């Protein structure tokens, strides 16, 4: 079985150890092969090779929590490479429009990008399995499936099927469930979406369209102004911390939970295949493990930030409302019915759906009996 999930926990150690090992002085042998005395030992000569330089663009604008956390990951990768790889991480729109980043990676205009995988749903519907989708896996479940149960191979297969000349490094950041959305009035029924100009992305937009919503797809950096000007009536975006950093509490009075439409949210790191092939194997390992460590670190950082942000959001006067159980159940039924229909039309979609459903059935059956549930037990007392 692939052990990449275990490597996520070791990745931070690797990132620290590599630069230390690279900087350690080596003993210079004398003419007969014996080690030279300590006072005669020489520092190794600095490499004269030109560093490999990559331009990577974010899906997020500068200042957004997700962008800043990913920037930290790429800086650590640069440090771990000892200067042999220099990744310049640009905010959304710096080189190409935000929604064209992956196409620019494909063409070679960018060496890499961090994107929301759900935005590729229009290129192939199976892209949804590697990001958020209604009634899908949570973040931990998605990671286990990706790294241990064949998900990474299927992810690359989807992009190969689209025809992208890219290498999928994998997640470089993730959050837990997104907030259901920002509104002027609480959502008490799915009928409340009828006629609503609602900003969202991916397959959730298709479901809402079928329910009568007027769905608007726009980059994250345009949401605030569009909501302020009335271009959209309501929107969903990300988690409480990300939403707070975007200032959405200034323009909407109701925040709906839970994020059944997006039980996880993942930023992928995708590299032009030619740029990836040009890397020596040790730098490939540094990039892969740096991304894995970054994804884990980002998850911890943003999850805790959500705790703090939710308090601040309510202090700003926003009302946090919970969806009725019957609305959540209706979304689950509608979503799974749609996945079954799509599986009948596309073989690769069906393959990904079966793989993930089989995994989740066994995984959840185990954890239902193995893991204590602090929510039911009302911990801490």
C-alpha cells in the first residue's frame, strides 16, 4: 500500500533536515585518502549551477489567508532546496487571469499553479472527486483516499484525460468544511434559492441551477464588490477564517452553516509536466513532501483560525444560523441521485465514484465503532 499519508507526518522533519545536512561541512581527505586534521578541513565549494526558477500563480488574491499560507509552503520548499529551486509565488491575476491559471500551466506560461480543483468540473466532471462537492468526504477522509486508496492515480488520470500537460503534485493546502453561505435572510428551505443570484462554483452550482437559482461563477477576488453592488444577492466562499479575512461580515448579516455543499476545500499544486521532468529526483521529493507538510500545516492553521474567526464574525453583529435537518437530507438525496446519473454517462466518473464510495463505506464503518464521538458524549464536560 502506498505510504504517502505517513510521509505527511514526517515531511516537516525532512524540510528541516535537508537544509541542515546540505550545510554541514565535509572533511577533506589528504593525499593518501586519510581525513585531514580538523583545523585543515575545508568548506565544500558552493555550487555554480544556476538555480531552477519557477513561476507559480495562486487562485487567491494577495492578503487572503489561503494565499498567505500557501506562500509559506513555497518559501519552505525554497529553503529546503538549498537555493537550487526558486519558486516565485504570485497572487491571482498577476500573470494570467485567475480562472486561466491551470490552462497557463498546461501551455507552459506558468510552471505551476495552486487552484481550486472544483473549477475544473467544466473540463471533466470527475474533477469534483478531488475537492469539495455536496455530500462528499470530509478533509481527512479525502486525504486517506488520495494517499492510500488510489485517489492520486485517479486524479492524474482525470487531468490526462482532459489533455493537460501537467503533473499533479497533490494538495498544498486544505480547509475543513466551508460555510454554507452569506445571506440577507436565513435559508429555511431550498425554495429560498429560487430566483436568487447566487455566487458559487463547481457542481454545487449545477444543483442550485436545477433548483431555480441564478448561479454566478466569478473569481474570489470579485465577490465582495459584486455583493456590495448587488450584482449577486448571496454567495458561498470558504471557511469562517477566510471569509472573515475577506471582510464579508461588512456586507451580509446572516451566515449559514453547516457546509454540506462543501465538506472539505482543497487547493491543489499542479506543475507543467516539462518543468516537472526537468527536476532532479531529490528536488522532486522535496517538492512533494513540502506540499504534503504544507497541506497538513495549513489544515491545522486554518481550522484553528476558524475557531477565532467565528467569534469575531458574531461580535461584528452577524447572525449564525443552522440549516434545518430536512434541508441537509434533501441536499444529500439530490446530490447522490445526480452522481448516479452522471456515472451512467461517463466511465471515468463512474470509476472515481465507485472507488470513493467503496472506500468511504469501509472507512466510516470502521470509524463508527473505533473512534469515540465527543459530540455525542458532550466532551469536554
